[in-house]
């Protein structure tokens, strides 16, 4: 059993704790859905002021909803569409400080105001993306880029 105590810890401390905790959940002998479900739960615990966090995995040339925490979400996203599809197409992290100003934004949760998407890339091949939404404008910074790219780098070895 895991109990995670992060109450009132500053962001940098929570992010360090997340990176320390994550390896305990990275296993090759569990189904991918189990692995991604636990990682989405960890991200939901350690990231503050977010309203959605989860995965879209590449399947038949499109992004398909995987494990997540938050409101029900769009089930498929075309490559090149929305923030997730753009990050997948570019194979790079995309931060949107104000989703209303992002052309073609796909609004799965009307409360989302900012978003960050990190591609999951293994040996140069796109596997999917990590998607995090916040009800706060300008929520995501270089701190989240660094954290989430480290999480993605650790995770892809087990996918």
C-alpha cells in the first residue's frame, strides 16, 4: 500500500518526491493500462491546480484516450488537431497558456484554461502523449516541462 503525504509542500519539493516515487510504479510485468493508470494517479496527486491529467496513446494513426484522472474526455484525437495532436505531430512539448487563443483547441472540459502536452517517444517513434489541463491561465512553466519530460523519459522504457 502507498500513502503519499505531500500536503503543503512547495512545488519543487513535490516534484522531487514524484520523481522519487515514480520508479516504484514502473513495472514491465503489468498490462500497459495498469501502468498508465498508476502514473496518471501519481501525476494527479503531485500536480496542483489541475483539472485533468492522462494519456492519449497512438492507435491506428490517431490518439486514443488512455487512463486519466478528471472529467470524461474526448475518445480520439487526430494527429495535428488540438494541443495533443499538435504535440504528437511535432514530436515536442506544447504549452498553451490560454486555450481560447490556441487555434483548433479541442475543449473536452469547459473549465480548462491552460494545457501542457508531452509526447511519449521511444527510439524516435511516437507512442502517445501525456496531457495535463488546468482551470488556471498560465498554469504551466518550465518547471512542469522539465518534470513531465523526465516522467515521459522514465515511462517510455516500460511501454
